[in-house]
C-alpha cells in the first residue's frame, strides 16, 4: 500500500528501495524510510497525510525499538505533532502514546488467538504487558484475572486508563515494576497461563516464567529467529530452545524433552510455527510451552500433531488441551 500511495512522487528505483508498509495507530502513521530517501521524507509524509483516511499525523521512525522501555525515536513529517492517540481493536479502546511506549498493530491476530485460548477463571500473568492490549482483550472475552506487569511507568499508567475505558467480564490488575522482582515477591506459583511477549528477552526470563506458573499451567514462549528461508525457521527455533534448556532425554511428541530448571524437573513439549513478520527478514516464532511442574505445552495445534502415542503422553502426566 505504501508504494502505491507514493508512486506519483517516487521513481521506479526509489520505490524499489522503499519499505513496503507503514503502521497506522489510530490517527497516527509511522513510516520507516531508507537512508537513500531521507531527503524526501517530508514529501513522503505530506503525501501520506493527504492520501490516507483519518490520518492526522505522520512520523518517521528514526531508530529501532530499544532500551529497557522498548521505545523508539520519532520525527514529525506532517500534521499534528502529537504522539498520543486512541486505537480500537476487538471491541476494545486503547489510549496509546507511540513515542513513550512499545506498541505494534501488527500483532492483532495473535492477541485474538491468545484471548480465545484463555479459559474462564484462569489467572494469567502477562510478564511484559505494556499498555494492556493482550490483557484487556482477554478479560473482555473471558472471566479471567490478568496481572499486567511492565517496567515502563508510562505503560503502566496507560494500562490503568485503558482498563477504565473498557467494560470487562474479567479483571486486569496492572503492576508497575521489574517482572523478575514482581514474580519473586508477589506471584510465585500463581499463573495458569504465562505470556512471555518479549522475544528478545525470553531466554533470560524463562526461569521466572516457570516460577510463576502453576502445576499443569501454560507458558507461551516467543523468540526471534533469523533464517535465510522461512521453512528453516521452525527447525532453528527448536535447536535454539534445546540449546537454552539442558536436555536430559528425549520423549514423545513433535519436539519434547525433560530437563532441569533451578533444580525443578520440567517436561517441555513444543509446537513451533511462524507468525506474521514483525521486522523484515526476521520471522518471529512462537514456541508454546506447556510445562509440567509438570508444565506441558499449550497449543491450538497440539492435537493435530496427534500424539498417536497417547499412552506415552498419559504416563508423563501431561494434560493435552
């Protein structure tokens, strides 16, 4: 869509250099522009503002998402120099400040998928909850309790506002703090379902996810894997997880293992599949872990892989969702 919108102001060569999409969050457009076209960034911004419905601001993303708060630098190209907007998704309203907090509209299908997996009466720990998108959408659909943890104070404040904006059948509790400390001090052995929505830090926080998850609970573990071919990504993800968790022995399942984490025996079953690309050439992979403290691995696909060896699975004491 971006290339088509700008075809009247860019040459064919310039269009080929342009990143093919932009993000629209409420009435704000965020666009990434290659160095070779930075001299035309104002023109690009003005054209987008003119052509895109409901847009009031166009910002150039001048840095990657980085730092402890996962924020990015933005430069106004056209329209109002305001970074706060309202965004709607799955029947919910959200106040978002695109400069102060991390937010991606590209994860909408994953937010819906997770919300559908949550059951009534579950306790969910969202370890990197941000402004509450995953948490609020889940509590909109299900009578669950979600602890939304984030170290960014702006994200925690916006989460509070967003809880108040929406009529929920469940309950969302926002907690500002370091998720490692929050779990250790308040939420040990609390969670039926744990979300690890920070792929670049999942390995570092895996032990904490295990600590908060109840017996027969579920951990959703996300990782970024670089693969030259998309078809290789699943295998590379499997190898990555096997490298991070010391394997004692192989058991049944599509990919499974028994291992030790902090002297607790954990049985891991992983179904790996690619989701929508968030960054170019780096397909994110979700490894959904159902741990068996016995934690097992929750997946909407888990039955598809059959476990035709159900007797073996029964002996491991894993519940297949």
